[in-house]
């Protein structure tokens, strides 16, 4: 939240470019994404790019406490109502099962684990999904920490994308995937 808006916009633009260039196949997939909250990376520009290529996209919905999220299809102009944290929840749209998910960490570590806001919703949701979706954390580098001290219920990401690039999670930790993560 303390990052100057001009710097945050530059970082957002860089992350958007890394996502669009590094994951072109998402334009043919069902993507779960999030509405930006408290200065997080804003994925909506990348989402627009993938929707224009044919992707279907969905926002997470809290159905009940301590349960997995469901994803409701979203598009610009769809009817929404405020949900948890007053974030928009699509109304009356299809429930979709994402093939890829964009997830915002409050912090992420060198092994590809993430910290959220403490509710465990994303971890519960990912644990319940079979097959597993492509898991992409999107964050600013200032959120990088050495370890989150992952617990058995924590689910690691496949990639972490920051303003510095695409980082693939490998057995030894995060490794730069360059500009062509999965091109």
C-alpha cells in the first residue's frame, strides 16, 4: 500500500507483459482470477488480453467459511454484488472449474509457497481440485521472503510472476523462466 502509484503502475505493466508473453496458451483456457485488493497486482489487463483470445474467466466466491471457493464466470458488464471484502461477485453466471488460476500472495518464498490473508481459501480450493490447475502467483518483488515456513496444508505454486519476470518453481527453488515461460 505504501508504494507510490506511479511505481505500482510500472510494475503492473511489467507483470502484465510477462503474463501475456509467457502464458499465451491461457487464451484458450478457463482462468480463475481475482479482483485486486489493497494495492495488489491488477490482473484485469492480462485477463482482457486472454479473453480477447478466447479464454473464459471466473472470479472466486466464498460460499461458506472454511470451505473451498467456487468460481463464477465473469465478463465486463456482468451483474455483480459485493462479497467478502466488498469484492465483486458475479450473479447468475455459470460456475466454472479453472484450468489455470492467478493467485495474489501477500508474500511468497523461494520455494514457490505463498502467504495469503490467513483464511486458507485458496489452499483449500486448490487441494480440492483434480486435476490441479496451472497455479500462477502474481506479486511485486517486495513481497519476496526467504521462507513462509510452509505447513502441510500449504500448496506451492507452479510459477511466480513479478515485475522482474517469470519464475518457475523447480525442486531447488524459483528459477527464471525468461520471457517465454510456456510459449
